[in-house]
């Protein structure tokens, strides 16, 4: 089994240290072995990636391999990253930029036990389908022939036409429900796509995928997205 936790962290807003502590506590409680985060932000005084590394190591007493890659300047004041952390041995790390879009986007992949786990945060505006189409085409082509999964914030749902590229190549999707905005979810945009060679047979696909952190903790919503946990 492999427990994977993925979430958009909502940058440095709304008592971010308290929120991020709650998020990491939930990931630890679920015994997550891969953490997959978007909107990991840094400014002159704060660094969410340092907080994550320190918190995980102190709370779990385990060794975590942590990587991040820059995406873009957000709200004119933050350096925004995507980040992955794992307790598993990493055979290879791959990162780079996605095709052009108004806000630069990147991908980050860790190869673990022969499988690429790939963190993505696609272009965000609802009417930016054309950019997401090119980003998805690039990702599918880049990892063709490997065993892999894409996970993160797709900023569109499996019903939107840009994601038909995944269906056309035999991917299996896990978008367990509406995840955004967390206070009143209306969009299913946080999920996972597994390559067709991920499992030998349909019956082997997991049935354990769920959204978490839907309820406020002490009056504070953990993020503007819900978290996603999948047990492979």
C-alpha cells in the first residue's frame, strides 16, 4: 500500500502556520508516504517549505526527502512553488516548466519503486482551456512509456474537454468529489490520473480515495481547497 496526500495550500493567507500545521497533522494521521502540495509560498519573512520540512521531521522522527520547484510570482509578492515530500527512497527526480501560459507552471516528479509520482498545478482561469490542453499534452508525452500518475490541482474537472487527452490514452481517474472552494465546494478539480499500465487489471484499481479537511478546525478552514487522500 502507498498513502498519498495532495493539497493546494492557499499560499501565505489566513493564519497560514496554523492551517499548515492542521494539514500536516492530517497527512501524518493518514500515514501518508508521499505528500504533494501546490501553492507553497515564500516571501522575505516566511517560507512554507522550511515549515513543512521542520514540522514533518519533528512530528514523525522520520527522514523525508523533499523537493520543490518554482512556478511563478503570485499576487505580486510571493514566490510560489510546488513541493513533494516522501519517506520512500527516491530513484530519480525530474522537474521542469510546462508549456507557456499567462502564469508560469511547472511539474515535479519523483520516481519511487519504478513509478513516477508527478505533482502538477495547471493554469487556473476557467476560460484558459487552451493552455491546459497544451500542458496536458506535454505531460502525457513526457512520461509516455513509464508507469506513472499525475496528481494535484488540475483547475478543471474530468468532464472538461482538456482532460479528454487522459481518457484517450487509457488513464484511470480518481476525482472523489467537489473540492473547491472548500467552504462551499462546487468544482471537482483536485484529483489523480493513473497511467493505463499502473495496474495489471481493472480489479486491481484502488477503491480508497477521499477528500479530507472539509470542516473548519477551531473556526479556521485548512485551505480554500479540500485535501485529497488516496491509498494505492
